[in-house]
C-alpha cells in the first residue's frame, strides 16, 4: 500500500442484494481510482430485524437506512449504498445523497413456477407482495385474486414461493437481475400495469456533506439521466409526504431535453386509483414532480393517503 492510498468504508446491509450493490460501488471506485482501497462495513437495520410485521404497520421512515447513517455520522463509515426506493426523501443533518448510479430495469417482475403472467392466474390465486403500491394496482386489475403479505429478502421470498405458499409473487426485476436470478422472472410487468416505486432499480450513495475527498472520488459514478428521473420521482413523493411504504407510484422517462413523469396514488383495496402525468424540461425535474403531486392532490390523493395512514 502506498502512502497516498485512500480508504473508503462502505456501510451496508447484509442482505445479498445490499452486499451486491456495495460490491458494485467498491468495484467502480477501484476501477476509477487506482489509489483507493474500499472496505465493506456490514450491519443490520430495523427493517432487517423486524420480519414478522407488515412494513406498512411498523411505520417510521428510513427503516433500512438509519443504522447506516449513524455509522457515517459517527465516522465508522464514509459512504452508504442504498436502493433508492428505500431512501427517505429527507436526510439527517450533515448527510446527503451525493451520487445516483445508472438505473437497472425499473419494472416489477411477476415470478411464478406455474403461471406465465398475471392474466393467466385463475380466480382466487394467491399473490405475495408486501408493497401497498403493488397490492393496489394488482387489485384494481384483478379484484378476484387474493393478495397476501410477503416479507424477507429476495431469497426468503423466493423460498416461500417455492414452498407453495403463493401461486405467484411480485418483486422488483432489478433485485433478481442483480443477483443473477433473472431467469426466475416469468413476466416483466409494464409500468402501464404496475407503475414502479420512485427510484426503483437505482442505486444511490450517501455521504457526509463536508467530506470533499470522498465526494470527489464518487463523482465518476454519477449517471446524469438516472439522476434527472429519480429527482422528478422523489420530488413527487416528497410533496405527497409519502415514504416508500405507501400506495404511490412514480416513474419518469427522459427523452432528449424532456422529462415525462407519471404518478399514481391508490386506495390499498384497489377501489380507487388516481393517475396523472406531467412533461417538462429536464432542468425542471423537481418542479415537475411537485406539479404532478399537486395535480394528484387536486384529484383527491390527500383523502386516499389519509385513509392509508389511519388504517396502518
Ligand atoms: N423494499 C425492498 C427492496 N429495495 C430494493 C429492492 C429491489 C431493487 C431496487 O429497486 O433497486 C427491493 C426488493 C423488491 O422490491 O422486490
């Protein structure tokens, strides 16, 4: 090791997907900087420990990130690597989301050992998902299916499907692809059928605001188009005051100088779903997110969300 070697410590959850994402960032940092050494600092978060309660009922934002943030604030780690979907819209003082890496496939995936897609499922079939967003969209499409809660990391969820506890489960395609289990995906669910969660499929890197050395090292990992999309999506969620455990979908696409954002707020039972969209210039990504949130609120999103929070 030479004298100028810089150590970057990555706070990460211990799930296979979190470790994959941390290893990915480690490899990228080492690829761009020959004088950087990267260490993983694995830890458990509340979201990993409380496994027997539906996520929506545990409440509190940042179930999967708080412990990682504390490690950075205490100086036990320099950066934290997150699935953007799990990152709350606001950060503790002293920390910020510095980098957003290129997005993987953002779609939800239909996984089943017996059925090729949602339309093939027979009446009464049992579908596993722990996401209110997926639940309300599937219920709107197929009110005859039975939705059951499904917790645990990707491997646990697949094991429960293979046990026969469910006829099908819905997962983020990105997690399966990253873990080289893409062949388990029977069908990719298009955004028109299941609008993804804000940030789904994107990896973000958080660090201390005053850590200029680390911030400079992270710069080459930033992916501008993903940043624009995720900024628009997160701005919508922020204005709706929605964490990740709410029936809210937000999905942006960039076409040249334009960003096109679609948003959805739904009642958990699928009885009511509000959809809207806004297009504007890429420099106004966040304004577009706020504008879309306002349109959804004007349609009655506030009433739907108030009901979700009351029932939770
Ligand atoms: N809430 C858990 C979580 N956080 C990120 C992903 C998948 C990968 C991603 O969206 O980047 C998953 C699993 C899932 O929803 O199936």
